[in-house]
C-alpha cells in the first residue's frame, strides 16, 4: 500500500476562496475599515507630527514661559529686580520710605511744639518780672492807684520789656532747650509713636495683600530673562474688502523670544512692510503683496507666519473662543512700529533661566514668579501696576490647539472602536449565519476528527485577515492621503507651524492592534459559542442553544402579517445589530446635522436674543470735567457690568454681572433690591435652579460672593448674573450712582467717542458660534454623506444575511407560486419597518446623547449655548438614513429575484 | 486465529434513551456484540430501530447512557472530549448519506481535508484512481453527480487510512446503479486497505455482501449473524 505525504491544511486555501466568494460583503467591510482606519491613522499621524512640531517649536522659536503687562514702562532697576525672581521685602521698603517721609515732619512738629512752649514760658516770666517791678515802684512811691491806672502802667512797662528782652530771652531759652535731654526724649518718643503708627498701617495693608497672594510663602528665587515685547492694538481694514472690519495686534521686531515660522514670504525690511498670521490671512483673504490698514496706517503684507505664542488666535486669554476671522497679529520693523500712532502696551515676555522639568514644576515656578513680580512692582520707585499676567501653560493662544488636537485624537479613536465593534458584530453575525449554513460540513469535519481549535482558527481567519488587510491599506492611506486631509482641517482652524511627518507606534497600535483585538474577541465569542456544540448537532442542523418547545403564538392576523412577524422573530439577532448600527449612524448624524444647525441658529437668532441691540461701555461714568455722561437717546438706560469667575473643576468660567435699573425695560427683574437672577445659559450649563446658591469669585483677589438665586432670566446669549445697579455698586465698593454704560436698541450718537471703550453688539456675541462654524461647519456636511454611506453598507451587510438565510424558503415560495413582489414584501417589509422604527428611536437617542456630548464639549470651551436640532433637521436625518435603506432595498429586490427555484430542490450541496 | 473473528470492537450492555418522564424513549436497550478487525459489518433495521444512534455512539459523536465500548482494548467512555476527537482523528472515517463536501474546495482538496488529519495518509493520486475520480480531481463538488460526490466523501474518509470506516446510509440518496457502484467501492476499499467497515442501512440486499450482519429492531439486536457465503457487491440485486 502506497502512502503519501500529509498535505498542508486545505482549509487555508479555502480562506482565500471564501474571501473571494463573498467579495461584495468583504469589500464593503474592507472599504469601511480602510476609510475609518485611514482617517484615524491620518489623524494620529497628523496629530503626532503636529504636536511634535509644536513641542519642538517651543525651543526652536524661543517660546516665552509667560508674559505680563505693566501700566508703564519699567526702568532698568525694576527690570533687574523682576528678572532676579526674588520677592521684594515690601513691608521693609514701605517702612523705610514711610520713616524717611515721617522723620522731618515729626521733628518739625516736636520742634514747633517745644518752641511754642518756650515762648509761653518766657512771656510768663517777663510778665511776672514786670508786674513785680511795677508793684515795687508803686509801693516805694507810696501811691495807691486805681486798678485801671495800674493796669495801664503795667501794660506800658510790659510792652517795653517785651520789646527789649523777649526775643533774646526766647533765643537763649531755645538754645538751652535744643540742648536739653527733655527735648531729645520728647523727639525720640514722638518719632517712636509715629513709627508705630506707620508699622501698624503697613502691616495691616500688607497682611491683606499677603493673604490674597500668599506672599508670605518662602521660595527660592525664580530668575528669568526678560524681553520687552511691546505691542499696539489697531483697527484692521482691508482696502480690497471694504466690508471687512477687524483688529490687529502689531509687535515690533521679534529677535530673541516668541519667534515665528515663516510659511510664505519674508520678514519686513522697511517701515511700510508687515508680516501677519497665516491663518487670519487665509480667513480674511489676505495675500502677500496686499495692502492692510492699521488704524489708518498702511502696510504691505510681505510674509505669512505662525507666531509661536499665537498658535490659536485668542485676542485675550479670558475670551471664550479664539477668533481667527477678525483678529490678527502682525510684526513690523522698529520704524514701522513708530509709524503706528496707537497706545503702547508695555508687555514683557519672560523665560525661566532654569527651565522647569515638567508642568507641575512650571506651575510652581509661575506661582513663585508672580509673587516676585507683584512685590517688585509694588515697591517700584515709579508707580507701576500689573495689568496682565499669563503663564504659557495657561495661555490659550499657546495651549488650546494642542489640547484640541489631543481631544480630536481621543474622539477619532472612540469612533474607530465603535465602528470596528459594529463591523465585528456584523462579521460575527455573518459567520454565525455561515456556521448555520455549513452546519453539516462542520459536523462531518468534527466527526472526522477536526478539533474545535482548527475550525475556530479557520473561521476566525477571514475577519482577521479583512481587518489586517484594511489596517495595512488604511495605514498607508493614513500616512499619505488622510494625513493631508486632517492637516488641512487643522490648518483651517489654527496658526500651525510647518511640520515633518513622523512615524508613530501609537497610530499603529490604535488603528491596527486594537481593531484586530476587537474583531478577534467579538468573533471569537460568537464562533466559540456555536462550535461548542457537539458534531452531532451540527450534522442535524440543530444549532439553537435554547430549544423552544413550541413556536411563539402569534395573534390571529392575516397570513401575510403573521409570516412577516415570523421573519422578524427569526432574524431578531440581525435586527438587533441593525439597531446598533443605525443608532451609531444616527448618533454621528445628530452631530453632523445638529452642530452646524445649532451654530447657524445662534448666529441668526443672536440679534433677537440680546436684551439690547447695543451695550455701550464707557471708560468712566463721568467725563474729564467730572460731569456725569448723559445721553438724549430716549431708550438708553444706564447699566453696570462687572466680571467675576465661576470656579468649576476644569476651569474658571467668566461670568458677567449686570447691574440694572429697577424694572429695567431691557431685563426686568423687578425692583427687589436684593434679587439675584441668573441667565438661562448659566442655569443650563451648570444645572442651577431658582433657590440654589451660587458662589462667584473676584478674579485676582481672595474674595468670594455666595448668593441665593431668586430667578432664572430667559437669556441664552451668555452666562450672566443680574441684580439692581445700586446693589452692584455697594457690593463692589463703587460710588453711589456709578454705572458702566448704556443699554440701547436705537444706538447712541451723542456721547463723545473718546469716552466710549466699546460697543457690544450681536457680532461680538456670536464669535464662538462663528469660529466653531468656520472650523467644523464645512466638514460636517461632508461627514453627513459619509454617514449615509456607512448606513447603506451596514444595511447592505445585514439584509444580505437575512436574505441568504432564507434562500431556501424563498426558492420554495417561488415553486409554490408566490410572485417575486409578494416574496419581496414578505422579506423586505419587516426590515423596512425595523429601519423606520430604529431610525426614529435612535434619532431620539442620538439627540439626547449629543446634548450630553455638547455640554461636555462646552465645559471645556467656556460660554454656553444649548444643542438645538430643528424639526427639519430630524426630517433630514431620517430622510438620509431612509434613502440609504431604499437604495439597499433595490439591491435586495434584485437579490430575491435572482434566487433560483431549483435551489429548493437541490441537496444541501 | 483469523483477524476477522478476533474482537476488535466490543460492545457490552449498551443503552441509550432520549427525553425524560412521559416523553422518554429508549432507543438502545442493552446491546452486546463484537466486530472483528477488517470485518465488513452491516447494521440493518427499519427507521427508528436505533442503528444510526448506535453508529454515532461508536463514532464518538454521541454518548451512551449505560454500557461500554472497547476499541482495540481502549474504553470509549473513559475518554474526554479531547481524547474522543483524537480518537476520531486517528482511527475513524465517516461517510454520510449527505456528502457534506466543502463547496469551494475541488475534489482533490476535499480529500486532502481528510489526509491532513493523518500523519501517514494514503497517496491521494493513487486513491483518486481507485475512486475513479482522477480525471475529475480539479472539479468542484457542484460539477459532480451525486454518486461522484459520494465517492469524494468516501475518499475523504478513507484517505487517512482509518481503522474503522463508519458509513451511515451511504447509498440512501442514490439510484440503484450508483448505489451499486458505491457499494463496490466500499467493498474494494475494505479489501484493499483492510479497514473495519460498519455500515448502517435499511436495504436488506446489502446484508449479502457483509461478513457480519447485526439486525436491530426497537433498540434490541434481533439477529447477530456471521456470513460465510457472502456475495460481491456487483452480484447484489434489489
């Protein structure tokens, strides 16, 4: 008997054939995975490369560790003192100064008092001597004069004596007094008393300041290098676009700190040239060679850059959102800077001489340096006020992009995992259906001695291979095509520098290893559950784990309805998958449709939402002459605005506190002098209600305010607190009758522009919505169609399984004489009903989930507007999914039509 | 002593029932018999007599409630699931009424699925010739007739040169001529490779080609006969 060689496992050959046999389904799963893995991989690569570029830029372009602005230019002594990073001994300096100031005054006072006393004593002595002499003279003459005559004689003699002796006597007495110990003691005592008073006063004032800024803490000096980085703010106008109105912050040449990455063009070479931020240039349509007017001064744009301290264009660190649409940053030559006729901002950047090891150390450094800065500014010879202090780690303009890039990555990862899980379940359902179909083959193989492990490996190979191939192709696309897409998205929001594409193991792990593991686990569970059954059960096609004694009893419906219900019950697991899949799509659609809709809703409605069309903010409520600034505008109403902070776990939220007139025509909170109302947006964002207490804090002080909420005012445009103006003035120690400006609907024209700081209109309020819309809006529409494609693919895969499972009964029904249309109705209508119901339910779930997601997102951003989906958006979501279903139904119709009758008459292979 | 008379397979007191309580049905009610090595044994009986259940228990894909089975001295009931799989892998070949071929593997590859299980399989080309399938070796199952498909399934079972070939109604779905061809093939395989063949059938005529006939009815053995004047498959008529 001839024996042969043991062949290689023939099932391996089958894996490839299976892949090809079911090429449509596998291609769909493959393509979906390729696109998702590609996109997420691109996102990781772009993120990683960009984050590395941002990190490296900190040292490459000498990014600041922080900056501060002073009210006046610091002299060399102050700069040296600040740069030392040492805390000034404020009480000692103040004391020495006060003593120095007090000494001559005290001495003068004591001297004057002593002199007065001496004069008094001399006068008394002379008077007494003269009286004695006059009385002695009268006694000698034996005359007794009437009192009046005696007094006249006395006055005459006193006057003569005073004239003759007083000055000399006083002079002599004073000479003696100045020499006397008594005078010295009195002087020392007075001096001590004055010093004690000074000490008490300084100590009590310092204690208050020390408590607020924890100035008593001892720490090592934090020496820094200081760089003057002065700037001027100007109105930006573009001769090429007369409608455009923006702002530009212009710096002088940057040579040592906060340098810039030139993305195109060059640095300015003469006083008429400027380089500006690339992102803003893109948004405003400014190109190299264009002219730009900065408060009337014309410049030619010669370069587009990314400033290392303005990766995100935040005008102020307290702004809710960056604004790359109307805020610009530029740099000119010294001469160009001098040409610009605007107020100077004395801004200084600093870098630690000993770079901090980590963020924790950086925060400690910053705390210590701020204390040094506060004390040094306080003891400065020239009165100097700190107007702004922003350490780099807390500077949104520097950190926001990196933070956002990070959260994008997390979100992309989650989407990939959800989609992979959905696909893994679809693949598992497909395999489960294959196991049923191939039940007798499996039974035979198991009966012949194939182990469970061998069959598990075989059935697992196809889904794993699909993921692996998709991961390879997806990663290649991720590194090439999709990386560019993602980078394009980022360049559309942030002023990012140039970057180099870097390989990241994280992208590989997250887009290849994790999807593979997900696919492995989900499929393994399903396959193992089935393959646990005995070979005999496979041979008997008996794969149900639970055997129903009887079929489910159905109501006495018409035959067709009952038949459809049976189809539904038979395919329950598939419909469950359909539900998960469509819910996933609907969640994404809620975001893709809802987000732009919410943003445009706010932009459109903002003018109506604002309680007054304009808030005119004055620099002071009195003009230069001390007169209260008034207006003839009929609807103008004085109001106050004050800024406090609401501390949350994640951030400090800016809250506007409004002081209003009783029964104000703009925000009527009645006339209760103690009422505290909050805006609807504030209530919604932090889940506050009437009766709750709310605690707000002063920004740079150690003062908190806790109020009970009297009511919620229906105002959605900002986070605000409303109270009577009188109460606001008392609370914040403002003068009686003080106010910040006027609320008006018609606009104010009769107030001198120099007295007006700003006019807040709806444009300012929609800044967040506009910027978000610009950054995300355009992609959302594109992703809406991606969602439809995903929905179509999921529907295709699942309905294919349902029809394949029923091929035999369908063929039999055809033999029995059912028409294709009737059969299609039997098998397609249950799916249609499931799709419609699932869409409706998941639309609701998607909306609710998005609301949660939205509020989490805004927690990080600051500001608030509720997530809104208009009725027509729900219709749109529904129609999008339904159109995907209708498309697939056409496929299914042809699929049913193609099933041959002979199938029912054939053996099972 | 002739190998065929020496007990290779021993069945003692084998019982099996399905269901419980009122619905309990005794399928095998205490069977005792032996089968010799290389013997062609036919299990005969009408539907429901328990012959397929007996075959499945012998094949290790079903279990008995009572009794024991010894194959070449090894007790089947002592084996756990893993050992049973190994036992099937090393010692058994299965042929079913339905051919259960893998649709997207060709004839040769389907046979290879059997060969893969053995460390010492038969030469596949040689076997294909024996099976009369050499010219069809690259065809897929759906390009073959029922008889040819059954040949492939026999090839798959026999290629690993099993000690026992279990056949469950292998001609049940075939016409007269094809059935005879298949029986001839099994006979040829039995003679050529000396495997013990246990075949379940309800076709009385097939008993004539067997060395050993066990007739079951209602779960008990009615006859257990050794045939001395057996006919060749070609001579059978029904």
